[in-house]
């Protein structure tokens, strides 16, 4: 129960930071994708099922906020959480290389899906401008921000796991 409260709090906090504070901290109109960081982290740290649920609720908040239709971002974030959940078996607390590579891949995948669904289908074919100026720039900015966010969430996950183990030992 405590973990669900923590995850819900993180989703709401990251959403609010993404749509308020980081909109003002944008560089060349590029902002980091905080919800993608959150979906990636919980998918990678906790597995596919948690990644799917965090992705669904994160994407749903974006769908509601941007009002373009319900389900578009929820579906994208669910798939990203699910795909990162496959790497849960390779999760090692002290390794930062694999998480950064996975986050980079997740952000590139997200950027390509957005490009295809939002621009390419509407005959905006300027991919060679969009890729370095939007996708790559957002990926770099997101990775820099994730370096500050990854360890605190990992530490909180360890604390919650300890509490869950203690609680399970009381009743088991």
C-alpha cells in the first residue's frame, strides 16, 4: 500500500514539475521528459507490470492535460514501461551505464513515435531538422535531469522494499 502511495505521489509530482517548473527552464523550447524518466525507472527497477501501470497513469495525465484525445500518450508510456520491464532481470543497484542507455533508447523511441504520429502522418517531412533539434536535444536534457533523479528514487525503492520485507516477516 505504501508503495502505491509513493508511486502515485511521484507521478503527480513529476507531472506537475514537467508542466510548470520545467516549462520555464526550457532550453531552446526543449524540456526534459520527467514522466518518461519515471516510467523508465519503475519499469526497470520493479518490472513490466509496474512499468505498465506507471506508464498508463503518467500517459493518462498527459492525455487529460493536453486534451488531444484520451489514450495516445497512455499507450506510448505503457509500451515504454513494458519494454523497460524486460531489463528488470539485469537490474543492478550500482550500475548506471545500462539505465542511461535504456533511458536514451526510450527517449529516442518516444521521440520517433511522436514524430511519426504527430508530424509524418500530416506530411511534415522535415526529419533531418526534427531529429537533432528536438529528439536528440530532449534526449540529452532528459538524461542530464535523470542523473539527479535516478539515485533518490532508487534509494526510496530500497527503503520501501525493506519495509515490505519487515511487514511480510511479521505476518509470514
